[in-house]
């Protein structure tokens, strides 16, 4: 690769263990401030006796240049994470929502600009003003010309914005839940873009959450890149074209579930996701992940069936045997707009309570 940054005094390993990764790749700026925010949030939630879940969501990027113009990305809109976060909040959990910048978020996801743009269900109605007035908004600030609203003369038609009647019930439901969560202060968001930011944040937040012991759940729905380019091997400037094909050799991202389970948060209830596109590989790979990392649940999902079918892979009870159980929505449920995350979270909440040792 052209104009690689000279490597530092630290030798670059040929394969990265988690330890080698964190000792050679720099933490993102602002990490400490993010962790302080999480710490304060956890302090409040622990005082209120709430269970806490860390939800990771969205794809991670791998920059190819230090002054980044090009990057690789992992598929994920953030639907799974954002939807699940809402159901966790509904179940009484405090949620740390660690997501890819600009991916879907709880509540606002219902009004995504691409699938349900909110401007499409706002209507303008007009009524005649009786006295000189502005339209139905707060008075504009005299200092900000952008907020200046028109002043209407008596008898002039005044526009009012309202929500299309058919959309009101849904909006009211979402808005009510959103306001309740804001009031309770049970949602804390943290953002990442690159896989490096993701890994540093995950480690730091896991360390904080470890103090919550068994009351903490980890729901790792983010799509984490398996390959990366160490900063020491990156081109400083935009990779130039004109020299034929581009060959990049990437290193493997360390499997961070292992240190997470063994060292960072040994008591946490850890749920990871396994994404496959070949249905034949889904169960074997999910079983392999559970065997390799020794955490509590792997949820397997096939790329094309993930909205209505997932498989839970775990060791139920005290038995050493790994078992699978499928969770599916039927056609009627799909037609009615039921979200599979509702059933996933309901199942996980039961399992988490059992893990904590609560009988219901
Ligand atoms: O957001 P949507 O569009 O709704 O899509 C949701 C989803 C399909 C992305 C989500 O449901 C999902 O499957 N997320 C996990 C994707 C993924 O990273 O799969 P994987 O098979 O590459 O990794 C499996 C697990 O290993 C993950 O839990 C991950 O945390 C973990 N991992 C991954 C890479 C790495 N270096 N270390 C890890 O420990």
C-alpha cells in the first residue's frame, strides 16, 4: 500500500489478540467523556435498582486511509438493535444504546426518512385569523432570522400543521412511550463509526457494567467487521488510482467475545448474534460460537429470514448439552405488523431473571 505511515516503536503482531489490539491501536478521542457519561447513567440506574442492558446496533466501518476517504462497511440498518431497545425499555430495563452514527434509533426509527418520512403525513390546514397573529408556533426569537414566522393580517388565511388522521393513533403511541422514557431517564445513547471505536467503547462500557454483576445484560446486535487495517499499515493520504488494481491485506479483528466473557464482565448475561447467508451454516456456526466463547445465548439469524425467524442456541438449565429453539412469526403475525424482537426480548427477559436467580 502506498505511503504507509512508519510504524511506531511498538511491533505490529502478525495476528492480533485482544490484548495486542488494544496495545497497538489508539483509543478514539472522547472515549473518557463517553465512559464518564455511561458511569453517571449507571450510577442513577443502580440506585433505582434497575436491570441494565447494553444494546449494540448498526454496522462498523474499516477506514482504508488515515485521512479517510474510503472505507469498508458492514451491512446493518440498525433495525434489530433499535427495535429491541424499545422492547427492553418497555420491560423496565435501563438501556445503553451503543449504535452506529446515523443508524436507526429507538422511537425515531418509526419515522425513518426512507421508509416513513414524517413530512408525508403532516397536513397543512388553513383557517381565517381573527386578529393579527403568527401561525400556531411559539413566538419567534428576535435574534434569529431563521425562526421568523409570518405575521397574518385579520381575515387572512392562517396555515396550521396537523397530523393526518389515519396516522395519529400510531404517532401518539410512539410519542407517549418516547416521552415516558425521556422522563424516566432510562435511555443513554453512545455512538461509534469505525470498528476501532466500537471495540474500545465495548471494552470500556463492559468494565463499567461489570459492577452491575448479574443485573447486566449484553445484547450484541451490531454487525462487527471481521477484518481491519492497523493504523500502522494505513496510507496517510487518499490512495491514488492509476496503478492498476488495488491489493489490500487486512488483519483479522480479534474475537472480542472471548475476553469479554472471561475477563471484562464474567457475571454479565451475554447474548450475541450470528449472521449467515447460507442457511446450512447458521446452526453449526451459532453452536460453534457458544462452544468457543462460553457465553449464555447465541441468536442465529439468516440475512433474508431475520425479520420473522431466529434460532436461540444455548445450554438450558444445568445440562451441558447445547440446544436450539426456533422462534418464528406466522404469516398472520407478519401481516399484522408484529415485530419478532417482541418475542426475542420477552424470552431473554425470562432467561435473564433466571440467571439473576429471581423466581417468578
Ligand atoms: O440492523 P439490521 O439491518 O436489523 O440487521 C441486524 C443484524 C443482521 C446485523 C443482526 O441481527 C446481527 O446478526 N448482528 C451480528 C452480525 C455479526 O457481526 O455477525 P458475525 O457472525 O460476524 O459475528 C457474530 C458475533 O461475534 C457477534 O455477536 C459479534 O459481537 C461477535 N464478534 C464479531 C467480530 C469480532 N471481531 N469479535 C466478535 O466477538
